């Protein structure tokens, strides 16, 4: 396992972060056995993963509670990141949300507290002021943002706030942040944490066509707007997406690695990326995501992967929101 510094903080995190949304099951994930979830957490820790990402919005606190049940005994050896929902960005609400998360996580501090999405109805300076207070009180060690685009991130940076990170959707099949947002974060020492690192299973090798994907996962701009849960109103890029998936599968096979290992290793090696968030719902998957940190790709394979997905990158365009035609991320 590789370990890296989080932004300009004194916090060290593993290059692979365990994403704790899927371990509660439900919409987008399907049924889940709690025993499998707890085993996945334990195996991940034993494999060297020290960073765990959750949110108050994941099952209304259920994910935070499950993480606490699984790893409270290892609290001083792990880094916990959670997220506060945009409707809780005013001071009384933000304080109350922080206290709820502290209780759910069974801890006295949150290592990284993130603003889950921008809220353009509340001045960012007001929200940042509360985060500074929580940090001064020791309830939060560092804070960051999630899904903040160029303008939103620039507003935060202009306020002079010491944000540690920006959590963004980024993977081989969705590279929208590469041109502007990723370089902006890199210039200002803001760590980038990637989510949807395996593109909801498309990069795991599980699917070969869109018809094999469960309907509640067919919401992103990769899929046609005619899919039941899609809200973006775009034509989608289904043919192009699965052509790219097939090419990535072939490159992985030729390199002697699993498709998931190749996809995660590509992300880990990208400039400006501190950690990749990957979910695991059982022990086997936890072993798999941890192993990716030990995979080294040759420059030739990296270039092949770039070329395999360049066309899809251009077709999806610079909008960093995977779900909406008009991005919530400014």
C-alpha cells in the first residue's frame, strides 16, 4: 500500500480509500449482508487501507454507524472522512450535523469533514467560517469539499480557507476534470479524491453491454436519457462507452492484470490524485481494491488506456457532473 499526504495537512492517507456507501446496500447497490460489510472493512484494514470515506447522506447515517461498528477498535489507526449535505450549510444546521456524525461514528473528531455538494443559496464564506470554528474546537481536523467545479473551488480559494481536498468523479470512462479542475487543485495544493473510480462496476470487468447493467445504475450521461432513472436529457454515449470498456478489457488482458486493477492503478498514477475511493461489499472485493495500489503500469500501457478513452472524453465534454446536463458544479 502507498501512503500520501492529504493536501497541506499533517494527515497521511492510503492511496486507496474504502468507500462506505455500498456497504449499506439499497438503491443503486442491491441487497447487502451486514456480515459481508463488516468483513470487508476488517480485510481492508488488514491489507493496509487506513482511509475510509462516508457521508451523513448514505442511508441517513447508517453508513457512518456501520463503519463505527466495524472499526471503532482501530480508531487511532484510521482516517475517517465524512460529508455534510448542502441543506445543512448554515451554522446551526452544520453544527448539529457535525454532532450527529460524531455520534454515529462513535468518535470525538472527524479527520476530514467535506461539503458534499455546493449550495449556491448560502454564502460560502458563512459555511467556511463554521468549519473554521469546528476545526478550532478540535471536532474537525481538516475540511474539504466535494463536487466543486472551477468557479466554486475558486470562490473557496479566494476566501483564503485551508481546504485539504476536493472529492470528484474521475475514472477512465469519465475524465472531465482533467483540463481545468484537476490542474487548479494541483496548483493550490488541494488533494483530489476520486469517486466512482470503477464507474459503478463498468471498469471491474463485470459488464460487456448496457443491457447487463441494472436499471438504477443507468443514470449517468453515459446512458441514454430514455433509461428509466436518467435525468440528464442527453442522447448518451452507450455505444462509445462500451467500445471503450472492451478496449480497456483487452489492454488489461494483454498486461496480465485484472481490469479493475488496471483501472485503479491508472487513477493512482495520475498527477494530482492523492487517493482513489473504491467500494467493497465483501472480503474478496476488499482484497482486490487494496491490491491495486501495488500494481505498476508501464508508460506504454498508460498511453494505450488514454488513447482507448480519449474519444469518449471528448464526447462527454468538460461538464464534470456525471448526472446532469447542466452541471450543479460551477
